[in-house]
């Protein structure tokens, strides 16, 4: 009986470890900046790493909002100040930062002068827009989803002007 308990516990631990590795639950420094200053690191979990990321403004039930080129909604985190990310290791499992292995560019409807970057505490370089470090929401399943809007009163989509859109839609 005791051996079964240990075997079950070991199997459970192995499964949890595998799930964590596959989910991207722990932030890993995956890059930095290239010689050209390009934002480099990893894409959102569950998505293929794009060759390039172009931000754009997309229509949503909340009005015009910031998305990536695939239409995935981007969010800002109220505790982030002056372009510095405060979403740590546990936070990024639900709110993965927007990072890319190549240059993040200002696409359709966006302003290049609002686009920037910040270095996260683990060393990855994250895109910013209007001084807001950019995040995806793991609960958004399809492009255009805005299910992270207003979560805990501190997560909001970002408008074309680089400001948080605080309306409920």
C-alpha cells in the first residue's frame, strides 16, 4: 500500500512538472536585444514563434484596441509604472508578456513613437506601448477575445492612444 502511495505521488509530481514545462508557467530569459536593438525573446504560450510582430489597432466590443498581427488582444497592468513590468514569475503564467525573437513594429493604426521596450527582471525584453508593458491573457482563446478586460480591476486593454481602456464594454 505504501509503495502505491509513493508511486502515485511520484507520477503526480512528474505530471505537474511536465505541465509546468509545457505551459510556460515559469518565465525563462529567452533573449535580450540584438545588435540592432530589436526586442527578442519568446512569443505567447501556445502560439508559434512569429518571424516578426507588428502591433495594430483592431476593432472590438470595447472600441479600437491594441493587438498583435494575429488579432490577439494586448493588455496593460495597472501596477506597472513608467514602462517597468511588475508582473513576476507567478503572474506570467496567466499574463504572458509580449516578446519576440525579432523586431516588434508599429503596424496599422498604431503610433511608432508610442512603441518601446523594457527589460524584465529575469532578463527578457518586453514590448511596451505608451509606457505600458504589453501582455496577453491566457484566458483569451481566439483572436479578438477580450476576456482579460477588467480582471481584478487591474488588467485592461490598451487603446490606440497608448492608454488603458477602463470601460467594461
